[in-house]
C-alpha cells in the first residue's frame, strides 16, 4: 500500500499510532505532525496516509468520531483504542530492540574494518 | 462498524471517505493560499501532495478489507448485464446446466432418501440390531435371528442395553368390526415405542403386565388400519377388535407414517402373550431384536456383556446354544442391494453432468477469445490478471447457480413424477424428497460445475502481449485453442459412448431375460394367499378339510380350469430352503446340500403347466397311510443323483421321521425370477404333498399357504368368485395379495427395467449434449478458418473438398473419442455385470450398434458447419476485417 513511502514496511502504522496516542486528531493534522516532528526527514506521501488510517480502524486499533475543528468544519478525528495502545507499546518496544540491534551490528562492522 | 455494516451502508461509507479527503484537500489549499500562492497553483499542488483524489480513494477502499465483496457485487451485476446481452447463448448454457445438474440432483435425492437418511426414530445412532452368531456355518452363514428364550435371558442380563423384541407371526384375520380381512400384524415387546422414541397418536403403549403369558387381550392399531376400520375416530380407544378369533381391546394408535424398517404394520400385539410352542423353543430362531444403548454405555460394553451371557447360556443349554453367542451392531435401514445400484446410477448421471460442463466450457472458451480485446482494454486500464480471472469465474459461477436453480426445480418435479409412476421400485421411497441436504448438494454442485466450466477460459486470459492484442485485427487474436476445443469434444464423445453402451447392454439383457423360459405357462394364471379361519387352524383334521373344501368350491367356478395350493410361489418373495441327504448317514451341518422345498397338492403341475420329465407327479393316493413321496426337478436330479435314475431313490429331508421316495422328475422353474435364477445360490427344487405332512406342522404350514389358479382363456376376472369360494362357513376366511403370474414375472425384471429406463435417459441426454458440443466446436473452429477457406475456394477448391476438410477435422475428434469411450465402456460393462442380476456381457452386435449410432449422430452434427464452410463467399471472406 505504501510502496512509495520511504519508510520501512510497517513503520508508518507505528508512527500513526504514536501520534494518535497524544490525543484525538484528524488526518490532515497527522500528516502535518509527521513532517514537523521528524523535521521533514520522514516523507509520507499524504495519499498513503488514508489507506493506513482506514486499515488501522478496521483492525480496531483506532476509533474515529466526526467532530468540529477550531475553524468550525466537521472532520474525522481518530483516537487510540485500548487494543491500539497495547499494539503501540508492543511495536515501540520491538522497534527499540531492532534499532539497538542494528546499531550494535553497524558498530561491530566499523571496528572490524579498522 | 463491522464489515457487514460497512457493506450494507456502502453509500454512507463512501460519502464519509469523500468528506474526509476533501477536508484534507481544502486544508492543504488554504495553507498554500496563506503562503501566498495563486488559487490555481494551490489547488494543483494540493492535488499532487495528496497523490490524486481518486487514486487515494481507491487505495483506501482496498485497505478496508471488504473489497472482495464489493468486487463480487460489481462483478455479478456486470455478469448479469453480459448474460442478458446474449440471450441465446445464455439460454443454451442455462438449459444444458439445468439438464446436467437437474438429473444429478434427482438421482442424489433418491440416494439421499433411500440410502443416506437415518431411520426415522429418535437418536437413531444409538439404536442397535442384535443377532445370534455361531462358531459354525450352514449354507445360510453363521448369523441367526434370536430365539425368544435367548432374548429374555439377554434382556434380563445386560445393563448397557434397553432391548426390545419384534416377531412377525405372519399377520392374520380381523373379523370384527366390519368384514373379515387380512392384516399385517407384529408381536412386540412392551417397551418398543418408548425405545424408538415414538409417541403414540392416542392411547397408551403396552404395559409390562400386558407383555406376559395370560396378559390382558389388548392391541395397538397402526394408523392405516385405524382409518380403515374406525374411520379415524379417536373413540376407537377402548373398542373391541377381533383378531385371529380373539377379541382384543384397542388401547393405542400408532402415529401416521410409523414404520418398522420399511413396513407399515396394521396392528401390534404383546409378544409375551404368544405362548405357541415355536415361540418358546430355544432352537427356533425367528425373533428380531433391537436395542438402544443406555446413556453413557458404549457398543463395546454392550458386546462384552452379550458375549458373557452367550457363554453362560452355552453352558446352561448346550443342546441349543453350544458355540452360539450374541452380538450387537448399529441399526441401519435395510435396503439390500439397492444401495450399490443407486451409487451406480449416481456415477452414471455424473457423466452426463461432466458432458454438460465440457459443453459449456467450450462455449465459454470460444466466447472468451472473442472478448479478448475487451479484456485487454480493461487490463490496460489497470485491472490485474487475478481480477479479470475473478470476473470470469463470477460469470460462470452465476451461470452455474442459475442453471442449478432451474435444475433443482426440474429434479423435484421429475422425482415426484417418477415415484408416482413407479412407487414400489425402491425401498424407503417415502423418504425421497427435496430436503435441505438435497438443496445443499445441488447448490454445491452448481457452483462447482459453474467454476469447472469457467476455469479454462479464465486461465487462458493472457495479458502478456497487451499491445499486440489491442493492435491486432479480429482475425489474428484467436490464439490456438484448437487442441483444448478438440479435447472437450473427445471427452464428450468418450463419456457418451460409455453411457450409450451401458444402456444398450441393459436393453439387450432385458430382451434376453424376457425371452427366457420361466419353466411354466405364465398366461391366465393367478396366485393369491389364503388365510383360514382362526378357529379352523387350531385343529389339524379340520384344517385339512377346510383346504379340501376351498379347492372343491373353487373348481365349481366355471372359468376356473384348475387350482392347487402351494406354500411358496415362483418369482414371489419367500422360499423354504431345507437341507437334504441322500443316505441315512449324518453329514456335518455345514456340508448339507440345500433344496427349495414346495409343499403342494396334485393339481399343481397341471395348473402351472410344468413339464413332467419322468415318473409321476404327486397324486390323490399319496396320503398319511401311503409311503412318503417327493418329486424333484431336473436340477436336483443332476445334483443329488448324478448319472443315475432318481426314481425310487430315497431322500432324508427332515419333514416327518421317514425318508421320502422320489417318484418323479419335473422341469426346472425359475423360482428366483427371470433375471436371478441362473446365478441363484440354491436352484434345486423339490415338491412334497401337503397330505403327508405330520399333524403338528399343519397349522404353521397352513398359515403360509397360497393358491394358484389356472383360468380359462378370455374369461372375466375370477377374483370376486374366488373370494366367495374361500369365505368358508363362518365367512371369516380371506383371499389376499392377489397377483397374476405375468405381473410377478414382470416384477422380477423390474430392477433391470428401471436401470434401463434411467440409463436410456442418461444416454439420450449424453448424445444430445455431445451433438450440441460437436456442432458448437466445429462451428467455432470453422468460423476461425473462414479466411483460410476463402483462399482455398479462391484457388479453386470445390464445395466437396471444403466439406471434406471440415468433416475430416470432426472425424479425428470423434475417432479418438470413440477409442477412449470403448475402453470406458468395457470397464462399465464389468461394473454392470458385477452389480446387476442376470446382466449379459457386451456382445459385438451391441458394440457395433452403439458405435454406429454415435458416429451417425456425430456426423449429423458436423454436417451443418461443414456445409456452411463450403458456401463461404471467397470475396467477402477475404475482405472481412
């Protein structure tokens, strides 16, 4: 689905869950937040955001309500479900383990080269 | 929202998606406007950022997970449009499928009702049938019915089983209320209805007090007898009914449709009240025992308990029970050899279905090729190959389902019609109906056959060379499917040969069997059973006198030429098989030869017109004071006295204390019917006089007696006069189960005729479908060759040459099909010979006839396309496209 994303497979879901965990938020704000927080490193084609959101909603990790924004327009606000929170914790932990392991290996190969 | 909810409220979901994305888009635009971009530029950039509104929507729909269902709905409506656009094509497909699926469903509904459906009692899986088993065998094997004393001991000795005994004492006469008439009676244990879980329609079941010697004279009525005798009046409970001379009180009425095995019983009496010597004899085995496993008990426990009891009884009663034990097995409906015949028919009819599927598959394939450009176009617009295959299969599955629905309707009507025309051909035929199992089967069959038809066109959807297909003209896009199409025709021809050859073999067999000499003259011959007055039966001399009286009165009827009594009638159910010895020396039980014994009166030979070969037949001088005599048939003469003159020889047959003397030899009679007799286990026949049977046997023998009557040619029905003659002084003797001998002979071939009719129908369907198949494929292949043929004609080919060209193509397919078909037919022939009584192996004439019919039909089907090809206008053919 997100073949055009530069992110590793599955990472987008993790990022979305993390951002939604901070409080109910609509799709546009998620896109904004992704860019701002990652200082434009993470480039998510905004089109691939919605398939991901709908998939997460489908799996019951996110729930959504229609609410008014500050500008008075109605928008679809996503929030984390209990199941979503568990998933976020599990994925965040496994992500941390993975990056740690990758870093270790990279360091190791650096020493070997010297 | 669940996936189902989303599917149902698809419109709402779509609107929300649109609203959500539009919000995003508007935000993007307003942000860019704030940054000072021009409105056009802002919208353009926003659209780019979002990756195109429609693409994003499409991707989001995919992510929802109900995509396949939405596609299915879309595909279905597309398929319906396509099918409606080609009504001719659709009609042919639907009709073909309806024939195939309908025929298969019809046969399956019979298989389901007769073979698969469990007995109509509560929890039939816990019901058991009990039998006695000996560690030695006789000509009948090692399994026995129970003796009643053994049943009592088993019943009282087991804890895992609730047991019930049933004894068919042979029915009897109900003489009041109303006229005397014969009824089917059954003696049962008091708990039978409870054990089967059947609730009486009214009244109560027998109590334990009823079910013992000297119990109150009570009776439970079968539903039909209740209707006949009491007009369905619920106040029948408590009324009196005279059965076999005993006035009994009606205490209960069985529900409608209640059957024991497959028989509807007229009335039930308590088995414990039967104190006849035969019933109390541990060596007489005539009682059927059914049982139900008690809660938590297992079949293994029951059998080990029965084994222990068997061992105890063998020690206690060595004379009757040595080497004898008891065992239980699940109670199944008794349908005998019909089971294998029905599976055979299901196999045969599924060949018809395969032919139908091959037919439609080749039609769909031809059409798929002409639609290849459309598919290429859709692929170019972004449809994946899988998606296109799915679309294709949806269409054929839809065809299958619609064809199936039509087929089920036809099947239901056909089965009903069939059972009305031929009600008695099958056991348990009352269970045959279009029930949920049948519908499920038909639905599965429809989808599977739909998919089978669609699979080959679907996987041929090749999209590798899109540009080529799109650029090519109609002429070149067809691709080479000649092989596949030829394959379909070969399959159809081969299967049609199998069915046609089987039908032809059955036809030949039936012709042959009908031409056999039954051993007697079937014309103007009546047989009927006779029930004597219950009062008469108690006294042997009076019984003998009553028979003489009946014969004398019957002879006074002008149209009666001659009459005799006989216990077993040729070609009718029931035989008396007894062991015999040719010397006084004892023979081990399992080596005693067996003969069909007939107890009769002197006029039997003349009445049946059986030829006398040597010596004399029984005559009026054979009585209890003269020497015991018997007459044997030619088969027994060869078997018992090979190479010797049997006249004057002695036979020990166990009826009376002395050996009997053979006084004559007569022709063989086909006791087992026209089809079955040649291969019957026991064919030897023996006749002994009723006048010489000892007094103790007179009663039982009389209960089984029938009369055979030769009437004068051309005379009106004599049944009425015969009934009058039989009535007797007390007006309580009846004639029942009247048949003409011709009917019995025809009935002995009923099964063969039944198979012939069905195979004939299947073969005709196969032939028609096969011809349609050849016609369709050849038309298609020829139309593909129009330009080529045009060139040939332009270069000077004559019409005959062009026709030969097309016919040659057809000939190759047909020849290969015939070759495979012959191999299949030989296999089918073996199966038929193995399963069908009296079946004759295939003969050259039948084989040739089959091949001729098929070849002729195939060429007739090829002729039209060939002729069309020969009339192609070369100029137009070359300009085409």
